[in-house]
C-alpha cells in the first residue's frame, strides 16, 4: 500500500511520538501470539506441537466473561505427552494477582475441549523454577514457567545478526525473534538491546511488507517505552527503523494508518470471499439445471 500524500519522515516521527502507548508489552504479546500463532509458538518456545489457535473468550460457571492472552490446541512433543490445550499468559509484573484468573482459564479450557489443559506464564522474572504449584479456589494446580533470560535473548540476537550480516533470508519464525526480544528484554539490558535490535531491523533485506509493518509497530512502541526519558534519541531510533518503509512509501507507519490499513485488507478479503461464494452458487445453479434437463430426457425414453 503506497502513501501518495507523502510527508517528511521527521514529521511522521513527530506523529509517532505523540501516539498513545499504554501497556505496550501486553498489547504486543496479545497481537503477535494471535496474528502469527504457529510462528510465535516456535519462536517463543511454547510447549507441545502447535495444532491450531482457540477462541480467547469464555464464560465461568457463574457466567462471568473471561478473555485470555493466548489459547492453543497442541499435540504431544517433548514433555507434553498427549493432545491438550495451553493457555499462555504474558506477565512482567508479580504473578500473585493473576493466579485466580489463570486457574479459571484452565478449568474453562478443560470444560470447552474435554481434554487436559496446561497453564503457562511467560515472563522475564525468576519465579523459582520451570514450574510452580499455585492455589486457587481451594485447589492446587501446576503453572509452567517459560522464563525469558538474557541468555535466550542474546542467542536470538546472534541468529538475527549472523543471517542479516550474510544477506540470508529470515524465516517467519526467526522474524518473530524481534517481537520476543522487544517484549521480554529486562530493564537492565533494555536500552542497549533495543538499539541493537533496531539496527538489525533497519538492515533487513527482503521481507513481507505486512510483517515488516507489524514488527515496526512493536519496535516503535518499545522504543518509546524504554527511551521515554530521552526524547531526542528516541526520535533518532524511530527514524532509523522507519527509513526503509518510508522510502518505499508504505502507509501504516503510525497507529491510525495501520488500523485503517488492516480494516481495508479485511474488507478486501471479505469481498473476495463473497465473490467466491457467488461463483459457487452459480455453479450449483448450473449443475441443478443440467440435472433437470437430464431427468427430462430420461423421462422421454
């Protein structure tokens, strides 16, 4: 999608600076796990083998509505021994206040799917192990902990750096490393890491433009979050990650444009689907007409 009414990149960055940026980690996690579920499943080290994503909305036994961050159906792999579901919740703040909700999600998934359910929290905090026992509603359940360490982040940065440096195309799973790193880097390493990540993003070669826009959105949000105390450097970083998209005249660099672009793409998909259904209806009508003619011929014999 081209942006015909082109404005200066610096003006565009000024618009980016004043966009709302509430809870960017949580918003970004929810977006990527549901927009790219299979790629994120692999890139974020979710348990089991991805099968399909599940509805995020459910009702409790008392008809209280709940909405999960992520729910997937998975097949056996490694320490997952049977087909089951997972609920993965992103958490960068203390977990205590989320335990009751996670238990409700677990019970809801069991009732909806009639198979076991695994509760997972994804965090950069040390919760004391790969799993912890939690208590809710007088019941004890196991909560798996997918902890993102700086070692895991460094490993993914090296993979990105090596492939980009050698002009090798990144897979969709590898592109999801940008989201993984941006969401979960801890405060002690955030500024240096986001600067490296932005430099790498600016050097990517060929990439699907929708994926590029989505990654631009998360980098933009996390740059603004981590460099909120340094407006000038924040603008420099935003200019750096936006240059490639800007030079190609793509719209969607600011949130309003991106939302409008997604709506436009959805409407286009709905139009195409409607057209396909109309064509199917015509084919069915034609076949019914042919069938009538054949029946008439048989009756004349």
